[in-house]
C-alpha cells in the first residue's frame, strides 16, 4: 500500500497559486501508517516507570507494547539536554546543547565531539534541519503538538522551529505560529502577546518585546483560540485548526491542577481532543504529546510530582492505544522519554531489600496532596520569611506534603532555608525528606546519560537498540517520505538560491525576532521576514509552505524552494 501524497493546501493572499509539489517517498518496502502518534514522558527512565506501576497497582498501558532501547547522547556530551534530544528524534540529526556555544533547536552545530570529533562542512554548519512534523504537513497530514509546558519549550518547539538558542522562546513561538500546525495545546499564551497588550482574560502584560501580537495572527489565519477546559470540551465538531493556550506560561502539575487551577485541562483531555480534531483529516495525522513535567519533578527530586505526572502520562498512552486499536486506518504509536533524569531508583541505601513492600513506598507518597513545588509555595506565601513560624511550616508540610513526622533536625534545615533569602531549595529539601521515608534514591538534580526504553505499537519490524536519531527516520518512513527530501524542499540557502538577484540579510533586531531577507532583481524587490512563511512584494503578502529561517552563527538565511518560485513568477 502506498500513501497518496496530497498537495499541500497553502493560502495565497493574492490571487496567485502555485502548482502542488510532491515529496519523494521513502523506499517502497517501508511499513506505512495513516497516523503516527509520538508520546514523550519528558525526563525519566525505567525507575520512574517501575514506581508508577507499583503506585498505580496495575500494569501501565505501555506494558502491552513492543520495546526497544534508545541511546540518547548528543554531539558534545554523554548526557543530553532536552533541545538536543528533541532535535535528534524530530529531525534525525544529533546536535549541540552545552552551557557554552549553543543550545540548538532543530539546527546542526559546526562540529561534533561525540561519537568522535568531526568538523562539519561549511555549508552544513549551524544549518537548520527539517522535522518529521514539517514533512508530515507537506505529505498532506494534519499535524499537532500537545504539552503541559509552554509549547515553545524545547521538546514541542523542536518539531516546528529552528534556532541555536532554546531559551529564545519568543523566536521559537513565532515560528510555531507561522508553521501551519493544525492543533497546538499547552501553555504559553504570554509568548503570543506583545508587552504593550494584556493577556486576554488577565491583567498581565504579554511577553513579546518585538511588538508582534501573534494572537491576532492566529485569528487572521483562521485558528480558534481557546483558553479553558470548558472550551476544550466544547470544541465544535467542525473545528480543524485550534490553538489551546491554557496558561500564560506553563500549565500546572497534574496533582496540583485539581486544587490550584481546575479550569486547566489534563494532558489526556488535551490528547483526546487533539486526536479527535486531527483524525478528521482524510489523509491521516502526525501528533506529538509531551508529558512535560515528569522531567521537572525529577529535577526537583520530588517523588510525588514524578510519579503522579507519570500516571497522568500513562492515561495518554491508554488513550492513544484505544484510538490505534479501534481505528480502521493503520496507526503507529511510539512512547519514549527524551532522556533519563534524577538518577532515580526504587530503593535507597537504607532500604531493606529483603522486606521492601509496595505499601512502604505507596502509602508514603499517597499522603501528599500536592507536589513539593506547590507545598513549598504554600509555605513561602503563608509565612514571614524573616521570622517563619515553625508551627505554621510544620502544619502546611504535614497537611499538603504528607510528612507528619518532621524531625527537629529536618525542621531546623527548613527554617534555615526559609531565612536564607538567597536560596529557594525548599521543594528539593521536601522531596528528599519524603524520598527518605519512601526509600527512593536520587543521584542528581540533573539529567543522566542512561539509555531509555522506546515502546511501540503497530510495527512489524521492531527495532532493537537504536540511536534517538533513528526515531525521526522511523517516523518519516512510516508516513511515506524521507527527511532529506523535506530538507531539500524547505531549507535552501538563500544566497545560493537567488543566484541572479541581489540578496541582503538584514539582521537589525534579529534577537527580538525581527530581521528579514531582502531580494532584489531587475525592478522587483521582495521582503521575506525571518521566522514567518511570507513574502511581501508591492504591498501584497504571499504565503508559502515553509519558514524563512536565519542562522545567527552562520549568518545565512534559508527558505523553501516554493518561495523562489513565488518570487520568479511574480
Ligand atoms: Zn527533557
């Protein structure tokens, strides 16, 4: 069976239309899927899964799936960050994410250290690389991203944007708005709104300092924008293009949401609606869902947040498998963490492994009503930092974090931390205090370089041990294309491309997400603003099928082949 390539429907604001372009298919023996669903519990390893299973008291949804093993190192470290990890499984390229040099999002570095030192050819240095989501969209599939963090955070962003610095989220968010994604659910509303405007429904100002109001851009492009769980539940059946922005910044942890933000939807509620909307497309869909905050609770070494976030993610796996098993069309489901985190272990050095029972861990965790982050926040907001009242502190921790037997030493440590205005270590301190009682071990507040498992549903040929980059190629193959053809079509070096024209790369204010490519030829002049999919010529704005990209480190601009065609026939 071959998947038909539908022409991409692109919107041209003038009367101009281009002929459709088709993607070369992957090799003909590939197993093809109508739909591909990628589910990522961010920042966890096998220990998190084992503990979640004991906590749930039943098998996890993933336990029925096939299993492979994934290597996660990036080009400069055995321990990857999220941006390099996401670049690998979104684009098929390992990249650089270090404290220095760059923290690349779907962009290549100039050189590698691992697996062996290698300097890239100049044309490849700091070059943006296309993602499977971009390829899926060209192949006519509906595409979606769901997360509980700001959607401009590394993992979702790597599927739709390209930049050397993951922290420049205003730049990543702009690309995501212009990337033609059908469904985006998560947090990050503030990054759509400029600093002079208020975030709708709040008194808070937006976070964009480039003067752009991307909220209005989404409306102009025909998106429904929703901000509450009720609006998500009530999405009309005909909705096809939706941005659900359920928090100004990140959404709340699952266990905290019920108490603190009940109008935010859960991850599984967002996932079910995303699948419902995307699956209306007759040519199938590609969806990535990130359980973003397993990672954050692991960074905090908070067993309550870690395990409850994994349980919330497990419901997402259940929902995806229900869809895949009931769908008439073949659907591939992949489940894999981007990297391990925390060095978490079931059992610490004080555990008696001859008699360690589930109740010894589960009951301790179950007494907590909130994550250690939320419990610490309650302590911070209900006590005077200069003179914290020990009884109030003890009561809050007992009621909300379930530690009813704080020792005098532990209370002393907490009081010292509260009085020290330079630290806010309380979430970690609480996490460790509860972990000691549950005999859960931790080795680091950061990621680890351990291999991670990948669970799959639908593959006839299950991979054994793979690199994280292989996941991108697997996704592309499964949808009938190869990533190289997407790169050739979407990411062409502008100066090589417009050979007869004068090309100027205007980088004024590029770090505030401004800047543009200017192309002049004969009596024509066209402007291609960076991070958008538009060409402005003679007062007209014309849309094309990919983004105009800029690489700061290479000082090169890139754009889709279609943009040149648009320029030439104009
Ligand atoms: Zn991560």
